[in-house]
């Protein structure tokens, strides 16, 4: 009986020692992992060496005035006869082409975005039987154009002359950047964004008490989102009234904030 008690006590002691060692091991692992993750991301290079990384995003932006103006025009006619609607649309379109020539707008700056013919109906409500019906209004012909201008001084004249033709609508006026200007802005802002990333990395490294050894990689995250600032044309009635008294509306250039972000991965080491 005493031997059995001694045997059971020995097993209990061995179990306690093993459990204590396991707790210490797990606690030590957790401490090491916590310390490593507190300042960097860890990876292994091709040689099998452990690398510590510090990833920083740098950004830079500029307010830039656009240098291109896109004007949308729609030559639209409506007639009960398709042939007559087509004829009137052709006459108005040809007159518009003459306006382009008068203003010195080259053909390469003019694009037909769509040419459509369709039947147009108007919905009416019948109060007698409480139903909706449709009345045929005629055949609509639409000739939609985009005109790209770099000379702001002729915009008002174009609007004035186009509306004076009749059957011409201004669908939109938007502002864009030419490709050379895009490249110039990009070349100016990218170095600023990279320097911003380096500045932030130095501040972070100093706070984390680590050294910046090298640059692992650099990626442009948001490379110039050239979304033009669009200003819709004034109310069509107001524009038509202005054209009727030979006083075209004044158009102002658009401005947009252009931003570039770069993602830089730095290699770091402890002091």
C-alpha cells in the first residue's frame, strides 16, 4: 500500500513539472512574438535570412488648372416624317460644321459620339377610363458630338453660334488634362510623395527605436486619378436667351486636386 502511494505521488510530481515547463515555453513564445510584431513585419529573403520591414505610405497633391475643355453638342430634330427629320438634322449639322471652320477648330478635335433615330412618344392620362396611353410625337434624329478645345477664348463664341443655328443643345461642358500635362504633373508630384514616405519612415523608425537600412520596394498606389471637374452648362433656356441677345455665357476653366500615393517597404534593424 505505501508503495502504491509513493508511485501515485511520483506520477503527480512529474505531471506538475511537465505542465509548468509547457506554461513557461508558451509564455516565452508569446513574449518573443509580441516583441517582434511591435516594430516590424518579418519575412525571409532568398538566402534564408530574416528581414524586418517597415511599410509606409507617402502622398503629395497639387491643385492644377485643366488645359482642355470638352463641349458636348447634340443636334436634335423631331418631325412626323422620318425623312424630314433627317433632312433638317443634316442641314443643322452641316451649318454646325461651318461654325467649326469659322472658329478654326480642326477636324481632329471633333468626334461623333452617337447618331440615333427613334420614335418619340408622349404619355397621356385618360381620365374617363383611368388609364395611361401614348401619343406618337414623331421621329427624333440625334447627332451627338464632342469638341475638344485648348483655346478658352473661343468657347463662348462656339456656344453662341451653335445655339443660334437652332435644334442644337449643349449637353455638357467638362474640363480635362492633356497627356503632356499629365506627365508633367506626375513627374513633379511623384518625387514629393516619395520624400514624404521617407520622412514618415524616419519619424516612425525613431519612435520604434530601429534603423532604416534600405528600400525593399516602391509601388505607386494611386497614380494620378485624373477625374475632371465637370461643370454643367447653364439652364438651356438661359443659354438660349443669352444667345438671342448676342451675349454668350462666360466659361471659366476648371481646377482639380491631383494626388499621388506611393507605398514604400523599408528594410529595418534594431539598434
